[in-house]
């Protein structure tokens, strides 16, 4: 029989967040695949878990995933844990999970802490719709592409950042997105948990004198629909009504429908657009 891959969420700070179900699973599986065995052994020792461990990290994620899939095929039950939080979220676990899914190997997730969800719920920003970008790419071109995409994002944005990159990232976010509201979260679930709710300008001013410490989760306000409508309206107001009509008609829209669309874009009534066009004839 094929073994099962168990995705076991581990505490992001407070050890009391470790669930009894996950402790029981880690004790009962045949093998634990850990992102950093040196870090994870402390966690396992704390809970009296003596299950054998093997390393599974960013630098061996493909070859080691193949090895682990081979073991799963032979009936080995494996638990996957990350340094902190939920496996598969911004970590190499996604490669192993995909391989298992493609091979038809059972995968089950044991829920628990996830820094992005903790930060989102603490942020005071809209939670119904959000996008998660994890760590922004180090490559400058790729980073710029993603930041440019985020300028039009209407959902709440969640980004992870290390302390030594925080100031530069905040400056880039401000230059690209403008003075949005932001919640800066650090040391989540730990003794010195901090959540700062402010705007980008205040955040930049704050870190002119304060040195960033700890791992950060940035929760950023998305562009409002009102802002998008105002930008769209400003763009069309620079265009003549004739050119605006031509834009839609050239794309195959009927004259009548184009008038309706132009009126909506410009915040006018359809009758006013019709009257304007009539006066131009």
C-alpha cells in the first residue's frame, strides 16, 4: 500500500500553538521531512517526539522529493514540516506536494499556524479578498514586474520580508504604490509581538531612526475601486469624445453600445453623449 504525506503545521513562535493531532501524527509516522533538522530537533525534543528525521530544503527539493516519493510508494508514511508555519506556503514543500499529487499519492494537511493569516487578521485592513506575494523576488526585473502588477491590485496585499531588507522594500512599495495604509507585523505569537498600523510615509519615517528586528509580515491596502474609477475617468477625459467612440467602435462595438460605454467611462448620461455627437455633425 502507498504511504501518506502529512503536511504538519508547526508554531510560528508560541509552542502552545502545536496541536495534539499534529503531535500524535509526528509520533506515529515513519519519517519526518524537515526544512532545517537542526531547528526542528528542538521542537521534536520539546514534545518528546523521537521519529527519525531527514532534511528537505530549498537546495535539495527536487532530488530529495523524488527520493521521498519513492519511499511513499513503498508504503512509508511521511510528515512534512517547515521551519515555522504551514508546509507548502512559501517553502520547498510545494515541489514535493505537486509530485505526490501527480503520482496519486495521498496527501493530507493538518491545519495550524500560518504567519500570513495571523497578520491579515491583525491588520485592520479588509480580509475578504487578499493576495499573497510571500518574499518579493531578488531579481530586479522580476521584482519590478510584480510591483508594477500590484499597483492595480484591489485586494489586500501580504508580503514577507527579512529585517535587513525591510527599509529598501518599504521605499520601493511607497514609490510604486503610493501612500497606502500598511500594517507592519513582527514577532507574531511571540512575547514581543508588534503590529504597527500606519501609512507608508509614517512607516518610512519611523524606520529612519529605528533598526528593523525580527521577521516581518507586511499587510498593505489594495487600490480602492473608487481610485480605479477616478484614474480611468481621468484617462478618458484627456481623449475627445469622438476618439473615445472610435476606440470602442474599432473593436467591433455597435454605435449605440459605444455611446453607452463612453457615457459610463466619463460619468455622463448617454443623452449628453448623443447630443454632443449630434452637434459635431
